[in-house]
């Protein structure tokens, strides 16, 4: 079963942040947003991005999907 891997550009657009901010998060481990690194390529699993979004929801039973 193959899950879609997202580029850092796709994730930055989904989250509404810059690619640079994602890089800072990776290096400082500021947030628990797992990523896959192969050489210089960085990818994010779609389900990890969704779990990150869900973990940031406050104030209700809202569910969010990409």
C-alpha cells in the first residue's frame, strides 16, 4: 500500500507557511511533524501532515482533511 509523499512546497501551501519555516521546524524540532529524507530530498507523508493539523485543532470536535 503506497501512501502519497508530499513535497515541502506542497506542505508549506497546505499549512500556509513558507518553505523556510518548514526548514526551521525540521532543524529545531519545534513541532512534531515527521518527514522522510532521502539524500537532499525532503518529503512528508500525507497522513502525518493530516495528523499534525488535527493535533493543532482547538475548541471543538471539528475534523479536517486535506
